[in-house]
C-alpha cells in the first residue's frame, strides 16, 4: 500500500504580519494581491527574512505598489547582483480590483495597509486592507474591550473549576 503525500507541510504559511495595522486602523475589507519579486527575494522569503511593519501601499498611474517592505538579502543567494532590500515593488491585481481600490481611496478617503505576507501554494501573496485611521479614543476603547474580554475569559475559566 502506497502512502499519500500530505498537502499540509509542517510550519505556517505566514511569512510576516503587521500587528500594528489592526491597532492603528479600522480595516473594512481585505484583498489578496500578488507581488512582483526578483529571484533573490523569493529565496529570502523562503527563509522568512521579511518585514512589512513599516510598509504602505500606494496607487500611481492606475497601478498599486508597496513601499517600505523590507526583504533582507541572503549572502549566498544575492552574490552577483546589488540587492536593494526596501525597493518599491509592484502589486499584481486585477483591473476590477484596482478600479475599486482607486475609487475608495479617492472618494471615501480610505488608505491601503499591508496586513499579512504569506504563501499561497508556491506564490507569495500580500493581504492589503482597505482602512480608515483610528482616533486616540477609538484605540483606547479597543484596548478596554480587549482587556475586558481577557478578564472575562479568566473569570469563566476560574468558575469552571
């Protein structure tokens, strides 16, 4: 009897998360976008050498780009080229999705935030959130709700014993 190969590999598909985005913005909806990468960048992503915490997505000439995303080059992978870790990378989106994003950013004053970088099969994907900035009192209210949920879970757990 031949064993079937498992589709799920050990480990996570997530490369990098932007945890600060949920604290700083109200995220309405998220869109999955491909990223235009060079060969050395793919090898570095396989090693998990990426950071999207300081990145932002912008629209120019009907296309979407990400700036500030840092991919640290590997010494053995990028020997024959000059690697630029924080270059501007193009996002690969369908025209309908781009038109939707352009309309929401221009009309509604929304902003685009990179929330997660992950593998979808063998492709690197970026989750882009359409967001609106939070005010200080909104951030405080969210922290208060989070603290109460944690305390409530702790109380319920102690009551079950």
